[in-house]
């Protein structure tokens, strides 16, 4: 903003100076030329007082002058001095009108003054003078005007720099405050300045910080309450199931229920950890180990449905900057989605992509009708489905990664991208 402001003010100042200085310089040049023509005219009029055309056969004597003088009779024929043999248009005009005539051309000044005897025109004097003085005075005027113009533009740029700094400094402080707010510091308050518009933005930022602090405080309280309310009955359920197992001759359903209770406990702990004030990338995870655990868990259900599970890991790093429990939950959601809604073999491939690691989960099913709507939160159905992929994407983004459908189908592919360690 500061640079654009300086450029804009400098451009306006330069345009204004040019529009003012150039016409002024032209006016001064014309004024200097007119003044010099007036001086030449006065000198020529003074010279005519020493010229006499009434002599019979005597040569006409010209007074000493720094100009080139020529005397013409009433027939516009030169009778003395240096000049064209026949008088030019200035001489003709002076003879016919009886008034002084002047002109400037070719770097020279010309004047024709009529000679009068008894108030009758008897001839004319033509004078020629170089315009070196006019050029010199004009050059000095241009230099002075150019210097003044440069000084004015420089002052405008200096004023623009001061104004830009005055306007940019509150915005920079406001940017710092917004950055702290984005980092989760809701106690930050935007500094005030003397610019009312910027202060309005600061007040809006302060109000936003207060609202976010209130909302997150309520969410933390709700999370803590939900944690307590969920963990207590879950612990009681596990105790009941474990007592049945210890009693002996427990049916297989008890072991399955214990396993599901353990998974539910892990899911609750993962979600609560993500909802806390933890920055993305705080933990590290070995995707190779997590995929091994996922293969052990999902091999049985997929094999029971006659669907093979294939896991392919390319050479390279398998460690990512993410929480192991969060990544485990994401992989579980992706494999569960492929198991429930896909068909055929389920393949999981892991490879390095730039500075990240991509985990592609694919199956041979029909895929998604709309890839953009795959992560939309839908009402949970009777089987508890509806928010799995949306939750997995939220978890991936919380860890600084991403989750996208790279091929909608058939044979859909969902890609999890996480930063390398």
C-alpha cells in the first residue's frame, strides 16, 4: 500500500507540475522574445534620427550600431547598409502603414521602422539582430523551472512517504494483532490510531476476539462435560463386559463388544485431543506401523466378505508430522468407508509427493456421484453413518494435511496428504 500511495502521489504531482511548468516556460520564452524585439525596435527608432534621405546624390550615412542596418527608399530599394536589394514584407508593410513592424524567425529578430520627413514616409530602416540573448534567458528560465519542478516532485514524494508510513504503521500493527488472534490469542486488542476507518476495523477485530473467546470457552466446557459424561458410562460398560469375560464361558460377542468399546474409547480420546489447543504437527507418526495395524484390524472383516486388502509402500520416509492417534482414526474411517460402500479389493498405497506423504485408499466400487459432496455432513442414518469422511477431513486439516477425492469413480480413490517429518 505504501509503495502504491507514493507512486500515485508522485504521478499526480508530476502531472500537475508538467501542466503548469511547460505553458509557463513557453509564455516566458515568448515574453523574452517580445522584450528583445521591443529593445531592437527602440534602438532602430533611435538610429533613424541620424539617417537623412534628403541629400542630393550624397551617400546615406548609417550610425554605429551592433545590429545589421539597411536603408530603403519609398520604392523598397536598398540605398545603404546590409540587407536584401529589394525590401522584404516587413519593409513593404512599414512603408505602406507608416508603423513599426517586427518578426522573429531562423534564430534572428527583424524590425522595420519607417523614415518620416514632414510627417511623410520617405523610406524605411531594416534592422536584424540575433536572438542569442533570448535563447540564454529562456534556457535560464527553463533550468529554474525544471529545478523548481524537481523540488516540488521530491517534496511530494517525501510527503507521500510520511503519509504512507503514517497510514501503514497502524495497518501493520493491526496485521500483527490479527495474526495473534489467528494463533489463538483471544486476549489481543488492536491498537488505536488517529485514522477513524482503521480504528473501526480495530474495534471490529476486538469484538471478533471477544466472540471467539466466548464461543471457544463454551466449546471447551462442553467438551469437558461430554468427556466426563461419555467416559463414565463407557468405563462402567467395560467393567461389566470384563466381568463377564472373567466369569468364564463368555460368548464371542463379549470379546467383540470389548473390542468395540476399546475402539470407542480411542476415538473419544482422539477427538478430545484434537479439540484441545494443540498446534498442527506437534506429534509424529510412522505410517508404516499404522498401516500394519490397520491391516491386522481390517483383514478379517474384508476377508469374510471375500475382498482382499492390498497395502503397497514405496521406498522412502514413512514418518509424518501428525498425531499417530489422529492418523489412525482417519485411516480407520477411510477403510470403513471402502468396506461399507465400496466393492472388490481394497488397496492402500503410500508414496512420497514433494514434501508430503500421500496415502491413497481405493476400491473397485462405483465411487462417488459427486466428489465435492463426498465430504458434506449429512444426517446420521440408523447405522451411524453420515459424517465419517467429513470428520476425517477435519482431522486431516487439524494436523496440517488434506483429504480429497482424487478419482470419483468408478474405482474411486481417496487421498490423505500429510507433511513429512
